[in-house]
C-alpha cells in the first residue's frame, strides 16, 4: 500500500494534470469561484477535475479522522454541486499520520466505498461508467433475495413492490434509520414523502397511496426494528446503487419488483404487462423525442415510458433551467390501479421528476386534463384485460363473452388520440388488434385512419413480457391529426428477435450483449423505410387488411432453421390460446 503522507504523493497519484488551480492560500476556494460570501468551510485542500467525463475528486487531509471531518468534507461536496449539478464527485478524507483514507462516491445519492488506497483519476472515472448488461442479472438476483427477506419479515406479496419502492425513495433522499425504532423510521419516511410531494397534483391521493396504504399498513407497523434496519441496509447497498447507476438511467426497475413480488397473488396482478426497458427505449427513439416534447402516458402503469422519455428529453437540454422545466411541465401520466399508481409516483420521484404529474383514475374521466397537458407525444401500453369499470358503459356493452377481447386496448387508443389531436402516438397492443379486420376492431381501425396516419407497425418478441403477462404484442405508430392517405406506405417491421434470452428467476436478459446492435438495425431500417426479406416491408393498407409484417413481407429462406419452424408453431399455438380457439 502506498504512503499518502504528503501532498505531492497525492497529486502525482491522482494525476497532476487534473489538479485545478489553487487560488487562495494554497487551497481551492469555492468562495472565489462562486463569487459569493460563504459562511463556514469553503477552502478545500485538493481538487482534481476531469472536464471530459465531468468527474471531480475532492480531497481533505487530516492528521487524525474525527466525526466533524466528514461534515466539513460534505460542505465542500455541497459547494461542488452548486458549481454544477452534472458533476460526479469522489469525496476523500486522507489521514496524514498514516495511510488510511475514507472515500465516498456522490451522484444522486451518497455511497461510502470500501477503498483502502488512493486511486488514479482514470480509475475513479470508471466508477461512473455504465456497467454491462449483466448488472441486470445481479439486481434481479438481489431482488429475489430481497423477496425472501420480505417474506421472513411478514411483508405480504401484494405490498412488497410498493414498500420497497417507498423505501428506495426515502433512502435516496437521505433517510436516517440506524438505531431507530420502527415508529421513528416510518415517521422519517412520511416526512420525506410529504416534503417531496409538496407541489404535486393529487398530493392527498399520492400520500394516501404511499403512507396510509404502505407505511401505515399493519404489516409495516409490526416490523421489528432490527429486521426493518436489515431490510433498509439491503435495499440501500444491494438495490439502490443499480437504480442510480448510469447504466440504469431511464430504466423502470420497479416493474421488476412488481413482477417478481406478485408471482403468487391474484391472476389479474400476474397479468400485468409492464413494458420492458429496452422496448421503451426503442419506442422513444422511434417517437423522435426532442427538447420540447411533452409526453403523456394515459395508462402509465409503473411509469416505464415516462421515466424513459424524461431521460431522453433531458439529454437534449443544456441548462438546469431547461431540465427543471422538463421535469415539472412536460411529463404526464394517468393510472387506474391504486397500488400501481403509488408505484408510478414513487418511480418518477426516484428519477427526479420534480413534481410527479401523475393522476389517479381512468383516462376516460380525465379527458379535459388530457387536453390541457398539450402533449405532442403519447406513449402507452393500455390494459389487455381491462374491466368494465375502466371503460365507458357504451363500449363495455359491445364486449363479447371472451375475457381476452383485443379491442379493449384499441378503444383506449382511439379515445386518447381524439383528445390529444397532435404529434405522435405509439402504443403496445395485442397482436390480435393488428390481425383482426372485422367487428369492433375493424370499426375502430376505420375511424383511426379517417383522422390519423398509420406510420408503422412493429411485431415484437413473443416472450416480451416474461415472466409477467403472456400476451404477444405489436407496436403501432400514428401521426395524429393527419388523415391516412390512400397511397401511403406504412412501414411493417418483423422485430421478433431482440437477442434477449429467458433466465429462470430473472426474466429475459441480453446475455450475449446483442441489443445495442439489434436496436440500431431496427431503428435504421425503420428510418430508411427499407424492405428487407424476413425483416421489413412497406405496404399501403386499409382498415380491412392485416396490419403486420407477417402478412406482406418476403421470407428469407436461406437463413431458416429447424428452430425457426418450431418457433412458428409456438407462435401459432399462442395465437390459438389467446383467441380461445382450442377445443
């Protein structure tokens, strides 16, 4: 282990080329840089900055560590964050009487590291680089362990996802829980929730969903304080880092919790079709998101689309003011299921949406609010098994006896499209909506094309929602407010193979790192509107025609294998099951 007894050693090891100009008595002065009077600590011993990666290393030296030293160090962290909210920080206490150090990684949350020696700038930069896809496997394995711990502590399956989400949010906001009773911990969580939702619409409803239904539930109030603290420790160190890591930027990890924790509850819960993160990312790319995009998801579930869209819009922003405006004024959602509504609220707050513009209720009862959002992009995955209580009575009366009537989702689309009237709409629907041409579906298709243009339809992977719902889905893309021209050629993509593989207990995982290349191919093919045998075709269609690539594209027979034949048989079997055609 290297000695860090003196200043020169520290400078040389981290990298003297990154040392920022010391500007006051041999130290870095935040007072001079910020050009304002600062009460308290403002002169830091050593500051290193990598402008390319926006990483700052802050080092404060002490002869012997004391409790107050961390407070002093984090006063500098706060000043550094004041310089730029985008800077990633490594904060270090270095003991000059021996070679001991204490290191914290500071991004959206504070994490004390186990480092025992000083590192170079390049090594610290690596701490903030995206981890590989196998991190998803790691977090899902951790989730499985967490599920067992929740079971052992008496937290019921139906409560688990929202309880964990609420704990994550509180921990992210600095929840103090060590050495406290259950009552004290819960009081701290409630205070954090109330503060964060202070300017939120439907504040009372959100607090009810997160406090009354979760924190004040008998199962949580009965937690032994020791067990509670162990749960919070595990969530803090084994779950929270993945949510805030750059590789999970824009990812709805809470949907994994819901799917994992709700395996053994009622069928309606197991059939939740949460949109996979990589699919939501692709759909946002297709949507053509830009700085002024205003996003609405009228059936938002856990908030997958909203988190992803917000992340992509923020990348287009250049100032903190622009980012603040996006978070507070450009992201809107509606959710009917109260438990999932609470999950969506938590999810958006975790990702720093600033206001949580999520409404509770049915989009059919919030049509004026939908219009008021002035949205120019709709992203949605409407319920595949909506109940009659979720839709207008006139539509519910058209339902047949089948519990899997695919027209349900398409009706949501027509309603929302008529309220928004502008921009783009991308929706995940059961494949039957694309295939069927008569009855209610045929009528809705006719009405849609009279007012809107069908730009594209993508046939997505068969097992896309695994281990959740078993529905086979497609994505329809509409340009709103533009009647469909008779000679318009809609793009149809046969996007079945995304490279993901099923893994027991963790869902579908990109184990061979194929997705980045696959997504680029899908997107480029769509943008260029290429016709590629076995992958895509452009075709003029009418309401009484099938809206899917399978009906029109050429087959590339040169690449066919026995497994392809088996997959086709599986597809057909799945179709028969979903349409209740097995005798």
